[in-house]
C-alpha cells in the first residue's frame, strides 16, 4: 500500500514537472516568436492599446490611423479613444479585432471603417492579413478563428505555406537583425506603447480635384463572401449587444464605389446599426481635396483634423460619450495631448512646405508655356515635377545649334535616326526603345502612377496620348509632352522642328 502511495506521488510530481516544462517551453517559444516578428506601426497598433479605460475604439485600416486623431478628440470633447487599425485590413480581421479589444476593454462605442468590404476579393492578401495576425498573441483564440475563416474564404495557392500564418516564426526566423534591435527586444512580451493612441504622422501631400458626380441611388452587387463576412460580423455585434457605428471616411470616391457602399449601408441598417458615409458631408467638414490629402485614399494631417472635428461632434451629439477632462485619473491624456499638439505644429509646417513646393509648379508651367526659347524651355521642363514623353518618328536634318545638340545628347537621341521613343524623369532616361524594335510604348505617370499614357511612332507618325486622349500628333520633328506628376495633367506639349536651318519650338 505504501509503495502504491509513493508511486502515485511520484507520478503526480512527474506530471507537474512535465506541465511546468511544457509551460516553460511554450513561454520561451512565444518570446522567441515575438522577438523575431517584424516591428513597425502595424504591430505597435495591435499591442499598445493597454488597459486604460477607452470610451471609443476605432477599428479599420490606414483609413483609421491617418484619419482619426484620438488626442484631438480628447482635447476637444474629453472622451478617450484609440485607433486599433492596420494597413490594408481584410474584412475577416474586423471581428477578430473587436474580440481582441474586448479582452481588456468595454468601450461605449465601436467605430468601424467598412472599406474592407468595398474592396474585398477572394484572392488572398498576405500583407493585409499578417498586419493583424502577426501582432496578436500566439495564444489568442480570435487569431486562430480569424486564420481559419480567412483560409476558408480565400482562393489560396496550392504552394501557400499555411502553417507559417499560425506559427509565424517559420516565416520570420531569418530576421536575425532583431537580435541587435532594442525595438525588437522591447516587444519580447508582445506589449508596447503608442504615444498617439494609434494615430500616425505622414508628412505627405498630393493634389486632388474634388470628386464629382459620384452620388447615386444605385445598389451594386458585392462578392458573396463579402456579404457573408459582413453579416457574420453584424450577427456577432448584435448578439453581444455592442453599440457600433459603421463609417466611410472621405476620399476620392467613384460612383461604382458609392453604389457598393449603398449596398453595404442597407445591410448594416437592416441589422439596426448606424451607417455614416462621410463623403456626403464635404461642405460640413470644410474638406478641401486640393490641400487636405496625400493620395486618393488618404488625408494628410490637415484633412485628418477636419475629419476628426466632424466625427467627434457627431459622436458626442449622437452617442453622448463622456467628458473626463476634469477627472484627475485622466491627467496623462493631457500630457499626451500637449506632446501631440507640439508635434502637430512641426508636421503642419512640413506638409505646408510640401504643398507650396507643388504649387510652385504652376508658376513654372506658366513660364514654360509662354517661352519659345528652346534653352529656357528645356531648363524649365527639366524639373523633377515633370515626366517628359518624347517621340521622334523621322530624321529632322542636321543642325549646328549647340543647345539643341546638348538636349539631344541628354535624351540619347540624334538628328538622323527614326522611330525613337524616350521617357525622362528626374533628368534620367526612364524608358528608351534604343535596344528594341518597339514602335509603341505604354506606361503610367503621376505621383501615384495612376495615369496611363502611350507613345507611338507607327507609320512614321509621332503620337502621344495621355489618359486615353491624343495630346499631340505629327510627322515632323520631335514631339514632347511635359506631364506634371503632382497635378497629374499635361503641363505643355511642343514640337521641336528644324526650319530653314533654325530650330523652332512650336505649339499647336
């Protein structure tokens, strides 16, 4: 009997030892995984929300953390918030983010950006998925549910390394530089601190025209899986009795996208949740597309300030969020706001200078269009703001004009050869057909490479088209289109011809 008791005790001790050993191995494995993961703002957003009481959590993609300024909302209205967001967020991620947030938070309101449903595709987007999952704890049930849902919905290639999504050390074990990175070591427990509550500074500017004629009552069809994922999210929010506002932030929206949002909004409202498309409130926000954006999909800090002002007032009025500004327990938010305000002034100055530099291109354009002096024109056109589209279909004859010869040399052209095409950017040849027999070239231009162009020397005729429209065409001389990358339009179009032994700069 005594031997049986001793044996039982021994087995218990061995079991406890085994459990302790496995817990130790699991802890070491987790910490090694966290050390080798990528560092950056995406991961920081996921691990830095902390335990301080939040009144509102904004979930979305980059259209959350460059749009919503939590510390401005604190200063103006006194409620606490956090942008729990990662770039290119996938539709399946949203429910997982809510579940992750609710582990430590019970906010009065969730605000959810719905762009992920508008651009949903059954094709996988590894970066968009990993931006979130690679920031979650290895023990997170929401993480594994998210991965399971994602791989069910998406058309994953046969050679996809599915296991590396669940155990991402398989992907990141080569990040040996993290061993000497203090930032990486700081994340070894997968915890961090976001000084601006999930907000990020982007010192960027891009000119845009205001989108017109996008509003429609049409309803566009959504992919089947997009509807399924949205309804699953809504079912979860309804079951958990969550208060949620679904939003579309302002951007360069199209009528096709508006029609999709109409469908999304109908589904959301049918579940009893609120839906706000801020693209219907440009005047109320006083948003200016020529100054307040850095590309078609994102505001700069000026646009963010206006969007935050609009949304914070909407939230305060509609949801009666609390004001904690007189509560000493929230004094740290005042300190954080002061730092945010001081940095805001610095970044405002940077973005303003960027905008003014772009606007200076207008003055250059006026000078360029008004001159007929080739040397002056070349000096103005040879600016990083512009992309030069050049065709030369025929010989133009010999000349002793040294300015012209210098220009030809810089473009790697000569007077005699035919069927030559060039693209010049930043004084460098971005494209040349010198080593090929191509008579047509298609490319993209603009600061976001969103404008198509075509060069052609077919049938011994120079033709240059931009955005599907023929800009210049003719048989003689060299045709040059000066495309303004920032404003994304044709700044000038000229023929450089030889007439009576003299080089002439001619416009149609």
